[in-house]
């Protein structure tokens, strides 16, 4: 025997844990302890038949509500709200076992799960949601029965029958859930986004480059973006983010490029990339160097220096598609804008001034001056490193002359400054280098540690040319090669595929993709053509005939005999006219004995005559029986 | 006869809360653009839609059959057997409340697919004559108590209601054998020795119900007591005092009195129709049926 109240309590515990666990890392200590404690107390009281005073529970709820209400502020709305949710959930466990209390408990658990989405957009959410989707209908169906009879006890067979309904509902709910998810209306931009703030901490490239600010550069292994595209050679994997064109002696930053600048990508193959960008930068988007056509994001400006930026900064995860021409070159000419890229800071270290003068006086083309800078770098035997970096007042000088250790920021900043001093227009490009290709998903994974800065130099007659001075380091050959292979690494990449598709299909589904989907569906529906007649006849006709034959056989097998059909019609008339009900215990003669009409008696006489002689009805008997039935149907008693 | 079988639904307080929560989360999802909230809202909507469909299926494919006792008197409460059949091939039905249009209701926790359940319920029919229970209202909060759906379902329930027996003093009718008068009528009878136990037919006084045996078996059981046989009597209701309905009621009481208590052979003259005296139970029911269905037009 199965006690409904006990099953319901177990369901309540399960549904609450599924709401509580994903929220756990973001809760205060008190709610973290209170809810499990309340669950244990409830189990104890249930087992020993104790009941807590409901006034205590009500007063407790009100006190908690006031406590957390006082902690609400515009700066932190979500924090107190989720703590309050969990506390109220705990209080429900201390309350009575009424249907109302259980319903509140289930809804609070659902709210907890929903609230966890404000903190984490992890694919694990789908697991928790799946569990709640399974438990929720079962619990609510049991709750409805519990509401009818709180002390109900069911035999296992009945319980199984009862469970069959929510389980069937569950089977239908998955496609329906997906359907609603696709069609529910989206807005172009969130109307009030303060709730989403907690989940959108940005990690990625900075919008300025300041070499020498730290002796050690932190390398985040967290994924910055995933880009679905064909596999490329490591040397082509320059993901362009921001172009920095102004140097004040310490910091490279970005100013709007001159209005007249016009450049096109050089020759190269076009590679289409589908990006899922983590909240990297609120303004700038990344793409393979040199980005062209962009789709999937509204309000994106493409600057003449190939920087893609959003008109309105956004902190969320985003998805977009870019067609890039993979090339280190651009085509075009700098006119009066040339001066813009030769600007120098007011304070230039004498060592740089001297090297610049030497390069300038050596003369030659822009290309030759660039070679001069490369020779200088290679001659210094510099080492690429992320620790032990120079932090003095003149970090670039220290890097090139004493310390000889630096990360890409040192290499790029020094190189660009030297080029400008030598009279070659130069700028910095911030982005990422390399990436790990996931064969399973067909995409690159790029992490924070792959952030990179390189230089673009303008060579008269050629255009802007990518120069990566970090490769001039003695250990620069390995740059951008990525992590080694291994079983564990392969497993991690396979696991990452789930995250990628989760982000691609769920997290970044927005108005843009919704519109694309609707348009595509409409187009396909309009373009649907029936198969050619010949093909249709070849394949469909035999199939249809088989189905028809099968259906016919089923019908014939199910069809009752002539006599059975007559008896059925006769019984229906007896019921209609005389209120006589068929009974397994009574024969036709007993059923019609009390009827004051000759027709039913005659019918029974003919029928039984054939039945007791063990022969089928004769044609004339059949005719007479049908005549009797016709008269009865006309209402003749 | 009312044959309306409309359906409807009523939202419960819990249902209103659920709808409110769904709207609130939907509003939050649309405004934050958080797709995980969209997933939660989609799950809530899917569940609401499915509970609607399954709730609707839960009260479909049902058929009620009411089995009346043999003797059913106008205005007098009797017990009828209500059998509810679930004719669905795949789904059981749960938490059903069935209310007959003529009053009386019963609850069923579960009816398996292609199965049936039986309940006994009290019923009072106010008028005599052949009657049909046209439909019954079946309602259920299943699968979740957010909406209570109801619909009319067909009922197999045809019966003939006898006139309400009206006791009367037969002293002034003494000597007239047409409606059954004589000294023997005023003697008590019908409460002799126990002859047999039979099914409750609706006409027996409550004191004759054998409660102990009824509790052990499916239906109600009554004690049948012996009484001495007497001379035949002809009853002509139209000669009894009062209006037509009153005359029929007095005649019904008289027939039961004469045949049930005294076991006299009784016949009936009803306008042109004459039924010869008899003393079986079937004969008594035939006389009462004639009274119940009597239409002077």
C-alpha cells in the first residue's frame, strides 16, 4: 500500500533540492543551512507525528520577509530576493501538509530554479529543468488526489495507473516545450536588464594596452568565444577585436579613425564564421582578421580600420555571423590621414628617440624600415614571457635593453612606437591568437589566455600589413600553437561541444534568429512542391494500398457476425422501448418475459429456434427478424 | 425534456496562482531576454496546455447507466445503482464527480480504461409515469487542481415511476368489493414469518431492509415476510375520493396494502382497461405500472 502524503513529501523534497542546488553557490550562509535543516525537521516531524504550531510558521515567514525587504537596494535586488525565496521554501517545510502549502512549496522551488538562471547560464540548468519537468507534473497530480483525500492510501496497481497520466503528459511536454520556446515573443533589447547583470561579468580583452602595469599577466582559461568555421592553419588564426591608434607614452587607446580612410581586405579566401561570444567586451566584437559582412546582430558599426563595434553596449552573450577575408594585408592608400598614425607621445624615452633617428636616417622604403625594426628586435634576443615583466618608469626601454622579457603588449607597443619614430604609420590591434579546433562540433574554442596584441604597419604602395613582433622573440615560434593533444584534452573538447550547442541553440536564441526561423519556415512552406506524379505513383500507391488492405483486414476481423449484430440492435431497442437492460445472468427469454408486446417474443422465438438447433438463421428467418427490428425502431411496442 | 450537454470549466484559486506565476515569469523572460527563463515559462505553458488536454480527455468517453429498483414511487426516496463506464481505450479516468439532473450525486476515484465502477446513491423522482434520465453532469479537477472541467454525459436510465402511495381510511368503503372492502382489510397482516431474503426493490419499508446482509453484498437486501391468502378484490381508482392524482395514489397504496400485507388477489379497472386479479409480485408491479402510466387523454 502506498501513502499519498508520504509520496508527496518525497516529491516536495526532490523538487526543492532541484531548485536549491543550482542556487546554492550564491546564497548566504543562513539560507544555505536553513533549508536543509527545515527539510530534516519536516522528515522528523512526519515520522513521529509531531505538528508545528502554524502561528510560529506564519510569524517566521513575516519576520524573514521584513528582514530581507530591508536589505533590498537598487544595486542588489537579486541577492536578497533569492535568499528570501530559499528561506520561504524552508518555512513551507515547517508548515502543515495541506494542499495549499504544498502548492506554495512547488512554486517556490520553481522560482528558485528560475532565479538561478540570473546567476549562471550553464548547460547544467537543462538537467535541473528536466528534473523539475519530470517531478512537477507527478507531484501536482498527486497533490490533486491528496487534496481530495489527504489520508488516501493506494494499492500499487492504482498508483501505477495514476502515475501513467503524468508520465504520458511528460512525453508530450518536451516537444511542446520546444515549440513554446521557439515562438514566445522576444524583444530586440531587454527592457529592464538589471536582473541579467549578475550573469554577465565580462572577461576578455581590455580596450587599452598598458605595458608595464603588472609584473605578471593573469591568464584566464575560461572560454571567451567559440567560432564555427572551417579549420585554418595556425598562422591564419588572428581574431581581430579592437584597433588602438593613440599612444600617450604609457597607454595605447582608441580614437575614432580619420574620416577619409578607406581600405579593403587584401587577397585571401573568404571564411564564414558563426560566433558565440561570451560577455567579452560590452562594445567590440571579434572576427577573423579582416572582417567583412556581419549578420545576426543589429546596431553594429564596421569602422574603416576593421573594428566591429556595437552602437549600444551589451553585457550579454551574443551570436553573430561574419564573412572574413583571411589575409594579413589591406588594399588602399593613406592620404592626409597618414599623420594620424604617426602621432607620438610628448614624453619619449631617449633610447627610443635615438633608435628612431637611426632608422629614419638609414632611409629606404617603409618595408626596409620595418625590416630594420625586426633586425633590432631579433638582435636583442628577447624572450616571450608572462611573468617577471618590467614594471619600472620606462618599462619599454627596460624590456628592450635590460630585462628582455615581455608579453605581446611589450613587443607590440615597442614595435609600433619604433615604427612611428622611423616614420612608418603604425597601430596596435587587440584580439586573440590561435584557438583549439573541436572536430566534433566543427568550431574553434578560444580562451582568455589567448588574448594577443599585434601591430599593423602601413607600407606605402602595399597598404596595412600585419606585423606580429612577438614572433621575433627567441621562443616566438610556438606562439598560437595551442595546447597539446591527449585523451583528457579530447574528453574536455567533447564536453565543450555540449556547452557550445547549448549556447548556440538556447542561450543566444533571440529576436533575430526567431525572425530568420519564421521567414525560412514561411519560404519553405511556400516552396513546397508535391512529388512528381510518377514518383508519387511508384512509391505512394503501393504503400497506400498496403495500409488500406491492412485496415480492411482489421475491420473484417473486428466485425461481429450477422447474428451478433442483430442481437445488438435488438437489445438496443429493448433498452430504448422498455428499459430492459442486458444482463449476463439472463437469457433473451427472461429479459422479454415481462414485455406486453408480441414482437420481442417472436424475435426471441425465431432466434432461439436457430440457436438451440445449432444452425445459422435461415434467410426467411433473417428477413422476419429484420422486419421486427424495423417495426421496433419505428417505435411500435 | 432537457437534452443540453454543454461543457465548461472553472478556474480554481490554485489555477489562478499558476496562471499568475506563468505570466510573471513570462514578463520577466521577455524583458530580460534570458532564454533560461523562457525555458521555464515554456515548460509551465506546456504543462498548462497538456493538463487542459488530459483534463478534457479525463471526462470524455464516459457513459452512465442507472439501474432503478423495480418499485419506484413518486416523491419517495429510493436507492439506485449508478454504474459509470469508461469507454476510452487507453486512458483511465480519475476523480470524477457525477451529478444526475434529477438530483443525487456520486464520486469515483478511478475508473480503469474500458472499465466500470458502481456506486449506490439515493434518488427521489417527483412525478409518476415513464421517465428517462437524459444526461448527467460529470466534473473533475484532474489531472491538476487548476481547472475544474465538466460536461454532460449520456445516461441509460429509463424507469416507470409509480404514483406516490397515499394512505387513507377505508372505513367508509366497507362492503364495496370493487375497490376491495371487507372486515379482512382492517386486520393486520404482512408481518408474519420470514420467508426469504430478496433484493431491495424500492417499495419496501426501511424496517424490512436487512442491513447486515446488505453490508456483505453488492446491493440492498430485504426480508420477505409471509401473510395469509384472501379473496380476490377489484380496484377501480376512479371511484376513490379526490382528484385523479390523489385517486391513483390511494389506489397504489391500496394495491400494496392488499397484495403486500394481506396477499389478496387484486385486479384493476382503469377506465376501459381491466386487469384480472392476480397475486404474484409481477402482477402487483403490472398493476402499479398501469397506474403510473395512466393517461386519461
